[in-house]
């Protein structure tokens, strides 16, 4: 007889526990099928198949799944979610139905453990297929996939950018930039630059620079530096002259070369 080939009680128990272990749901990748922003609940498709009876089978979708957004009772980070967004699905050790409804501390109404019924979804765990381009090397921030909208906070600055427009805040200045147009605010000055034209305001005065000419207004008066100064097309700057008309005797004096 080949009694030694018969399964033992230990073998049977091991097979039972292995089968039960295979049914446990701890943590698996998945993606979103539908999302209710009003309740922060989702339907999630598990991304790994389960093996049963020598066959790989898809796990049925998890429904009424709480979506985890970092936050507190007063504040929360939020962002839109759409079908196909990937993340990590974790499963409660005990039935979480009552907790989902009432919060606080609840008795589980069922003895199930690590069940697909008690799933939670953490968005943002991505496969290579949906991974974002390289993030900034430092700080904390928020960006879209196209890198068209980005907020980056570091210990030195806060920068918010949309396309070519950005706002940068540091300990010493606030700067708004749009292409070659820049406006900067500090404790002692306000400066705006558009190409080669700029205006600067300080407690001492205002300086306007455009096309190589400069206008300065301060307590000492008004100073103009440039090739020429005109009024209604007439040169009234340092290089202008006064034309002299003939007097009653018919004499004509030389033009005055130095303004009076």
C-alpha cells in the first residue's frame, strides 16, 4: 500500500490556509473607473489578476471606495480625477462600512478581513505608461502633465507659473514675469520693464528709461538725458538754437547756440 502518499492533516490544513491567503486583499495597484467628487468616492478596477483553478481571472471592480486626499478637518488638498487615473488600492483589516458612514470608532458588523468590499484608493501611484515627465529636483509643488501650470514651493521661494506668465515670491521681492515684461516689488522699489523701456520708483524719486533717453524726477527737480527734447516737434533740449529776426534797422544777429 502507498499510504505514505496520502495527504496528511497537516497537508490539508496547509492547502486550506494557502487558499485562504490567496483570497486576502492587502494592497494592489488599480485605476479609476468612475468618481463622485461630492462624496470623494470611486469605483476602482484592480490592475492585477487573481489565479484560481489554474486560471488568471480579473477581480470584480471595487465600489464605494473612499479616495484619499491629504488634509485635515478644516483643509484638504484636492484635484480632479478621471477614468484611467492610476493609484494604489489598500484594503482594511476589518469591515469598514460603519466607519465610512459614521467615522469615529465603530464595531465591524461583519467578520470579513482584507476584503475587496473595504477598499481605499490612493491616487498617484503610476505605471511607466502614465508616469509624468521629470519633476523639479527640490521643494514641493503641483504640476499638470503638460508642465503648462506649475506651483513650486522651496525654502527660498514660491513660484506659480501658467504658460509664459509667472509670479515669484521670495523674502526680498515679488516678481511678475510675462515673456520680456517684468514687474518687481521690493521693500524700497517698484520696477517695471518692457523690452528696453523701464520705470523705477523708489523713496527718492522716479526714473523712466526708454530708447536710450532717461527722465528722472526727484526732490532736486526734473532731469532729462537723451539725444534731444522736443515740444510739438520743436527741439527744446540742450542742442536747440534760438533764431533771431531782423531788428528795425534791418540788422540780423547770429542764432543763439546756447539756450537761455
